[in-house]
């Protein structure tokens, strides 16, 4: 799974640049019965070699995708860029799709999957983050006949914290869940292209393991 790259993080007596990931992410994978490996940002040309060693890939949540990646001007509401992470994770996604390695995008990871396939993003969306630094929740409804609906067939209350969302879908992507306001909450590729799913919410902050267990099963 991909990680953050932060200019400063503190632990013990240290305050240093750090590649890090909230512990809920590896714990999610471990709870689903798999081993978690963390992939800090690296040169994009190393992505294919990294993915070749994996059974499955998770692109984690994090900062806003640079609007330049989808041909848009930066909105004042868009957060600071993370160019090293954008480049690395886009290369990981491309490598996973080419190698048909099962892929799960979470929040930013879903947005980046959409961008990787030529889609665009809404740069600010109200109502999907309640308080700064506090996860909220709302129901999502699956689209019948999709991969996601086969995993979670009923409406589900999900942990959510985001202010951007899919606008124009990337090539071949299918919406597979929506929020009550119509926001696309999950996307996927047709089954013929492998196991590829993105969810806008944060399954690592909840108790429902069905999505990540489906990823682990596909990876197996």
C-alpha cells in the first residue's frame, strides 16, 4: 500500500521528514487475513518492479491530487500539491492495471484511479467532511450488477472525510455506488480488465471488512 511523504513528523525525541501511513490501513489488510507492505514514494520508473512483487495493491487516502494532472486550474479550495506522491501512485496504478494486479483505491486513491484513466475531479464538495480532522458518516447505495454490489449488496453507512470527488469518469470506469446527493462513491473497471475498485470512503476507519476481504480473495 502507498504511503504519505511528509516534510516533518514527530516521534520520541525526533522531528524528521517521514514516509508514513496511519496504522488503520495496514491493520485493515491484516484484519482481512493478508500481509501489509508499505510502498513509500519512489521514482516512477521503479513502479512496475514494485508491483511485480505484490499480490494486490492499495492506493491510500491523502492530499488532493494536483489539478494539473487532469488539465484544470487550481481552485483556492484545493490543498497543497504532493508531486512526488502523485507521480509515484499514478505509476503504481498504471503498473497494476498493466499486470492485472488486484487494485483498491481508497478516497484519494479512487480519485487518482479516475485521473489515471483520463477523468476529472470536483475540486470542492460540501457535506462530506463534517469537522476538520473528524470522520463523519453517510449511507452509500450500490449500483446493481456491479462488482461492488456483489460484495456489499445493501445500502451501507460508511466513514467519510473528503472534499473532492469524481466529476467526469475516466475511460472504461463504471460508477458502482452513490451517496444520497448523487456523488459517485465507488468506481470499478469491467471484470474483463481484472479486479479494480475504488471507494470514496475510508473502510480502514470502520468495521465492515467485505471490500478488503474481496481484494485479498482476488489477490489470492
